[in-house]
């Protein structure tokens, strides 16, 4: 773990949101990378972008040149080449700003897993409709992970990356955790596991957690959409080890960043989170996860 990376960001920010969407993306978003970066900077935070069209590193690098606290990731959807290491390499080549930490590799978010999405969104253009229809799974009909996915897990051992589970089913998520442990993946993040596609409860996550390489993302959006009860949402943020709290916002139909920030503080107070726990889920754990 790089103490230089952690020290650099701890001296500059009070929270790190590892999941936010800006334009251009599959859907129309509330902000572009510059306006979003300015808001995070004004709030005293930093952000990792996520883009369903693939790479967000290019946008993040531009924002960093403007002095904004923005990092990028890559989503391995079919429109961006699918779950192959070549797509990862391209994004790694674009990362040139110092103190960028590990790059998050999101396994596909446009998949065969059915999800009755409640998010009110507008496609950015007609080409995005085709991109949204190109679902790809990380496993075969027998539940075994595809060769390309296993290759990514192997290569993750020797590169500065975090593997994110993407939009996987419950069975795929459990298989991915098992394979990651077997291979020795240094960082695996379960991507919003309370969503209906994955369906892992707070108790499930308590049972799964404990390994220092396994991180659990809890998004505000999952609760805002009614996919979690208050009790489950509160328990994840209060009790589950290695939780990473994020927004998953950027939709024009959802609250803006300043409102999310204020609402998060109110939620933490209602949950009776200690200052130590709040800092852990909103800053310490994200930094630990991204630390090289």
C-alpha cells in the first residue's frame, strides 16, 4: 500500500466518491467532467468517474490538468471492446497524472442479467440505443467465468488496478469472489451489490466480508431508488467491513451533488455513525482500495 498516495489525498480532501457519471455517456448526464470536478473541489472531495461507454480516463486527465480532483476508470462493455485486457491496456496508457492510484476496471454493466431499472434516463443519441442492447455476460451457461475474464483477474495481480464486479447476478458475484481469492487478486470491489440484479443483503455482505482485498460498494442511488430498506442501508454503512460509500449519481432525474453531500451527512447522523466510521466509509476505505 502506497502511503504517498494516501497522504497526498488525505491532505487535500475529506471524502472520495468512487462512482459518478458525467457526459458524454450512454445517457444524458447532469454535468460534464469540468463542472462536476469543480463541484467536488468546492465540496472538499474527489471523484472517480464511471462511464458505460467504456473509458473515462481521458476526461479525468483533462480535468486534472485543470487542477480538479478527478480520476477515471474503464467499463468493459461490448461497445468498448468487451471484457478483454486490451481494453484495459488502452486506458492504463492514458493515465499520466500523478497520484492517480489504482484504476478501477468495471466488468460489464450492460449484461444479460435482467434489471427492472427505475432510473429515469434519456439516451444521449440513437447510437447509444444499440450500445445498450449489446449485453455480455462474464460467465457461460454452466456458470463458469469466461477465459477473458479469468485472464483479467490474473493480470490484475501485476498491474495497478481494482476489479469491480459490474452488473453481475448473485451467482456470478459469488463465483467471481471465489476465483479472485484463488488467483490472488489484490483488490476486488463488489459493485452496488444491493441492487436487484445481485440482491445481496447486509447479512449476506457481513458473511462474505472480512478479507482485506475485498471491498463492498454501497451507493446512495440504491437506497434512493427504493431497492434497499433503511434498515439494510443503515446496517451496511454501519457494520460491514471495507465498505466504500459512493453516490452513483449524475442522472438528471436525481439529486445534484451538493444535495447528495448534505443528505449523506444527515443520513450518517440518523445512523449514529461515529466520525471514525464516517471517515472510514467515505475516505479511508476508498483510499485504501485505490492505493497502489
